[in-house]
C-alpha cells in the first residue's frame, strides 16, 4: 500500500560525520543511559536538598519577556487571584455567591494572558480566542477548550441568565482556562518557583530532623557536657548573717528551694567565700542570684580568688543586675570569693566553681556555634545572608569609635572598613579567635573573649555600638542594663541592633526563629519597648530579609537607636 499525500513519510536520520564513532546501542535488557541532568542528580543528597542543577536546568528554559509582556502577565496573575478569591472566598460574601464576578475576573485574566503571549495586544475577541485556542486545547482538551472560549465570549447579562449550577461551572471552566493561559505565558517561571519552594520545604525538613536529633542528643549528654561544680559540698563562710541565717555551712546543706544559700546583714562590702580544700585549677564560676526578689542588691559583684584565704585578687566583675552570671577565667586557687563592693545586703542562691576540662554549652550549641557552621552552613539554611543594609544604618566614618557587643566571628567588619577604633567583645573564645584570624591585622582593631564591662565603655567612649544577634540571647532586664551601659558613653551617636523576630503570618520565619540558640526571641514591638525603657529613641525599625535577593529567606528585626538628648 502506498502512502497518501496527507500521511507524513518519516525521514531518515542524518548520517554521522566522517570519522566519528558510531553511536553505541544499549545492551538488550539494560535501561537507556540517563540524561545529563539525571546523571548529575541521581543519588546526590545535596542536589535533592538544594535542587541546584534542576533549578539551573529550569532557569535555562525560561523565556525572557519584554517589559510590556511582563506587565500583561502580572495583570493576568492579579485578575486570576481576584477571581479565585471571589469564587471561593475564605469567609462567605455578604451579598451571596460571587460566581459572576469571578467569571468576569477570569475573562480579564485571559485577556491579559493573551496579551503577554505576543508583542501586540489582540485587536478583538476573535484575536484573543485565536491566541488562546492552542494552549487551551493542550491543557483542557478540545471539548473543554471550546466551552471555555464560548464562556469567555459571554457578557455579564448572559452569565447572570444562567442557572446557579451553570454559572458555577462556567466560572470554574474559565478559572481552569486562565490558569492554563498564564502557565503558557509564564514561560517556565512556574517551574522555577516550584523548585524554589521545594528547596525551602526540603531544607525545613532537614533542619527539623537535625534539630530533633541534636536536641535529643544534647538532652542525653547534657550532664556530661555541663561543667562540674567543684564547690559542691565544700565549706563556705559569709561576712555576716541576717536573722535566721548562718555565717558558715556547706553548699550541699538542705534548704527550701526559695531560700538563698546565705544572707548577710546590710554592711560595707559584704562577701561569701568557698574553700575548695586545696589549690585547684579553675575555669570560671557561675553565680545564681536570689530569684524571689531584691536581685539588684548583688550588683556590682566581683569574683576574687586566694591561696590562703587572706590575700584575694580580683578576676571578674559585673556591674549590672543579673539572674545568672557565668564568667570564664583561668586561675589556680583554693578560695573563691564573691563580694559586693558597696554598702548593701548580699544574698545568692548558689556559687558554682568549674574545672577547666568541660564546656557548659550543649552539643546543639557547640555545632551551631562552630565558625564553619555559622559562616558557611547557616547562610544556606536561611536563604543567604547579606547584612550590608544593616551596617549601612550604623553610619560609621573615619572618626567613629565602634563597640561591637557579641561580635561573634567578626562578620560586621565584612561590611565596615572605615573607623578610628574598633573593639569586638564576645564570650565565645572560639568565635573570637576566628575573628582575630580574619580581621585582627587591621589597625586599631581589637577582639576580647569576655563579658562587656562598664569600664570598656568608659575607656573606649564609643560613638557607634553594634548589637547584632545579641538581644534575643538576653533577658529583658539584661537588655535594658546593656542599653544603659553603652548609653553612658558621652560620644554615643547611634546603636544598631539586629535580631531574629516572631512575625505574624510568617510560619517559615518563625520556625527558623524557634530553632535559634537564643532563648528570648521576641515579637517586633517588644525589642523597641526595651530600648525605650533604657531611655533610647527608636529612629527606625523594620524586618529585613537575610538576603535582599531571596524573598523566601528569614527576616531579622533591625533597629536604629539614638540617645534621647535633653533639649
């Protein structure tokens, strides 16, 4: 039988160039070789998680649109969203069903979508139908596509004349047509968006699994990772005893949970010391203040050590009020004393003395606090990090004296290179060593691994203060105390803060905030209230994306504060 003229004749495949090897045929029973994309991604966990190759592949197929066609596509998406809201409202519409309004909105969406398919707007309804027929047939089939085009030609009066069921069917058909037309006009962008959302969802899943695992492991190992208290059960003495208390005892003596370990009379420089029994290597101390009231009586407080119980030397000092104070230092001593250097009563719940062999942080905190994880892994998880807009608010210049409290790995100096002096303070010695390796060679730049002291403010007289990623690690009182401490600088011009934040209607952001090591993440208004309590003026405050080019990233609450100057 010969072919008719209407039946295409298959053409022979082109011959390979001379000298080229013949194409290899798959062995019978073997699957065909994978595509290049599959070869790159098959079995790759990072590709499964991050979808990098898939996104590049999808992005390469995206059709670039002229500005006018981009605008037509945007209007089509808006009209389709309006129609969807009218057709299936979250709350019932007071005037009744919105089928007709939804149908008219979908017709507008189809008109705009047809305009985005070609450079010129369609001249009339026939032109619109001609442009849309092929994509609608491909998406809906010939019969439904014909019905959709017919419904598109109905005016509001004709739609209203239909029965309730027919109106609903016409609106749903027009919605399906609008979705298909927008997908065709979109030029592949929907696939890119879907892969991006897949990246976010899979990253959240991995973070949730890691968080659960690390949290459980941290709980199981908390006792081993916690610092050993070598003062447990050791004898202590106090400078005096308030009514009902003793001047000496042992730290293990039984007492009610709401009763302080000791309570002195009101006197000048009251103190309490612990005898370790022999000269011992010490890493630091943790002081737990009285919980029921009057914690301000323990500020300021100094920690002193001695080998003979007579000649003491100061190793640490805290000037602001606290609930728990942990301070690290390396000393060898037999006696450890806490003293309030003013006239007051002194009463504390506990004084713990630590050996230098253990770290008080949990396994979870250790991993998250590792410089590699903080600087390399964290940006991938939160969608990229670019804090240039944060530090631009600082307004530093060549005359600036910058105090960076909670400096971490020194990231602020990635964005700031002009200043007179810089002091970065952080309690994490690993992070501080990393910061020194990155930026310690800059002139007039110094990093310290310790708690900020009021004397630092007095000596540096900072004009600009950075509190980045710090406030959500501090209690309300500690935040106010820190604000007041840095505000004592006579040169202070500006403070910039940046913290994780709980935002309404932002579940992804709030999930990442809940995974942070900081225990005091707050809603946005609470951060400003703390600054105002300390007498500062909130000049500006806003939620900034972790990276300006990634709308799916997490947000940080950034405040610009200035001292309230008397007029």
